[in-house]
C-alpha cells in the first residue's frame, strides 16, 4: 500500500471510529471507500456541524483520553475551570505539559463552541457506570470458548493502578492517589504506611508494585511512582522506583533505586510498569514524558526506554549500553512512547510489553536488548489533532510490532493466561483497554497473534490485568475503582 493511501485510511478510520482492526490495514481498501471516508471526515469537521457531526468529531479527536461516553469527566476535579469559556480555552490552546494538545488549527471557533456544548450537555447526563450491578456482575459471561462470571474482590478504590499477590492469599494494590493498600483475605482494604511521596496530577501518582522474586524470604517490594521536586520555581516530576521492606502494614528501609532524568514539567507518559525476569533482573518502563522530539531516540536520556537493573538498583554488566560514552547504562531498549503493560512470557522467559501510540498505533512488542522500537520515527498512528506525525511505518534498524491497534484502544496491564482454569485460553495474552473499556484476549500461537476477542465490554477503564497464584485472572477497573476476579463456569 502506498504511504498516502495508508494515511488516508488511518485518518478515515479514526474519524469514523471503527471499533476494531486487525494488526494490519488491508491493502484492498477501495478508492471509492477511501474517498467516502475522507468526505465523512471532512463533513465531521465542517463549520455547520450538527449533533451527529459534533459527536463524530468528539469520538474521533477526544474519546481516546476522555471516553466515548465522556466518562472521564465524571467526578472530575476541574483544575482549569468548568465554564464554557474554560473548556473553549482548553480545547483551543491545550495544556501541553499535562498531555492536552491544542486544536486551534483543527477546528474553527464555531466548531469549538459546538464541542463545548456537546461536552457540557453530556456531563449533565453522566452517571457512574455500575458494571457490578446484579444484572451483570453475577451474570454468566459467554466468550467464544469459555463461560465465566465476575467475583468482586475489592471496591472503594479511586484509580487502582497495580496489583501484586502476597503469600497467603492477600494482595497489594496501588492507588494512583498515592495510597498503597493491603487487601486482607477477608477482603478488607488496609492502608500501608511509608509509601513514597508522589505527584498525583495528570497521569502521575503511585503506579506499579512488584514483589522481589524471594519476597517470601525477604519481604522486599518495589513501587514505581511520579517523584516530585521543586526547582527554579517550578514543580517537576519523573518516574522513580523505590525499594522497601513490608512489615505488616508498614514499609521500612525505603530506598530510591531508580530515577529517570531529567525531571520534567509535564504530567504524562510516565510509563512505569515493573517486571522481574527469570534471572532476577528488574525491568522498568519509562514513557517519553510527552517530549518525543528528544527523549525516545536519545540514549543519554532515561525517557522513552525500557531499563534493566539488579534488585538493588545496580547495573548489570551485560546491559547493552554500559560501555557507550554518554549513554544511560540502565537502558535495555529504546524508541518507546509510553509502555503501560509488561509481562513475562511463561515459556520463553522473554519480557513482553505494550505501549500507547498516539491516535492509532498501540503496539505489542518483545523487549530485546539494544533494539530500537522506532518512536517517533515510525508509527502506525497520527497526531491527536489529526495531522500526520510521520509517513514512515517501517525503517531499517527499527523493530516492527508483533501486533498493533488502529484505532488506539489505550492498552494498560497485560498477562499471559497460565494453568488449566480457563479452557482454550492457556497461552493467550490478556490486555486491558482504557479507551473502549473492555478486556482484550489476544489469541496466541507462539509469538503470533491469530485474532482478538473482546471480553467484558463496557466494564470501565481497565487499568491492570494479572494472573493470581490461585490460577484466576484479576482485572483492575478505574470507573468505579474495583477489582474483579474471573471465575470459570462449567
């Protein structure tokens, strides 16, 4: 397929809000279909936008971050105000440091007013989506090859971001607000003291949690978070990792063993997933912090990378850039945008990741030593405001994803299905969707994705997915802050 044809198709699919796409866009798309799609895209941004046009524009340009049903506006703390004028200013000029792009060149003022009216009217009708009602939580869910129901494990959370399973049937849960919870066997939430100070703004806060491979003996755990400091009159933040010892409901011996430099004034793309490999090395994802022009391809910067360190924070001698002058020694792979999913393959021992693209181009990859994953030189996505970021989807020396989504699903959390509880799911890859609010089951054959099944549609923004030591799948959902367990039904 020609580059221009691919880009037109991508733009059209974004505008029209196609609900799914295979890992490639078919080259058989007809010229007339593409032309009609572009016409629809143009109509969706015409000055005389009607309700349908405004909704199409919102879904195309805004829903990736704010939800198709405006659910991200529910219980919103309006940092920049909630009047029509405040929303108009936010959409037109953006707040780039917080991940909100400007749309001044995308929409006219009349079109912006239409979007403001649509959002304000929609906010009035928002109600917290209760997937856990008796109509759905206890109902038997039917997938292609498995029946199951949902067991509510924990409620009352704000934004549950990470989960880790303690010996004896308890669980640790990070809440992005900055609270570390311990969930007792009788499912009571208890606050753990001693968590790090975080900047709970934008996408930042208390993020992932990972147990030391020998936790049963040493009680050591790891927390990733948005660290904060004041410098030059500005509040700056970065992705950091703390190592600590868990004693009951208290942390002790806290030590920061990783800190991504430089600190930034932005409030997004922290990355922040943690995973130990079979050799006991800790992998850490750090997003590009919203600075894709400099960070991902610059080996002298931590951002836009996967890092590998020893359990005490020291650097493995066989890291790929240890002896490269000026390079960050902890770097394992680079050219990443924002990895929010990381899982160890149960057979190969390889570390798998997925990362957010812009509008389109969310990717599944295997993190391999010294490899460049291409961001932002190559991408299957476009800018949020509809402009073309790059015309390249491939380039020599840069890795191709094993699978990608167009449009973006906003992936977060991932787990390989192990054990025998779930018939015909073993080996499949489960990925949460923030944007479309479902659990994605990628049907796997080795490293090849054969297809996708969407489970738990409209459950809410799925933030994390984990296999528990009891052999069950656990899913953490933001709206409302709930953790479910998938229980197979015969």
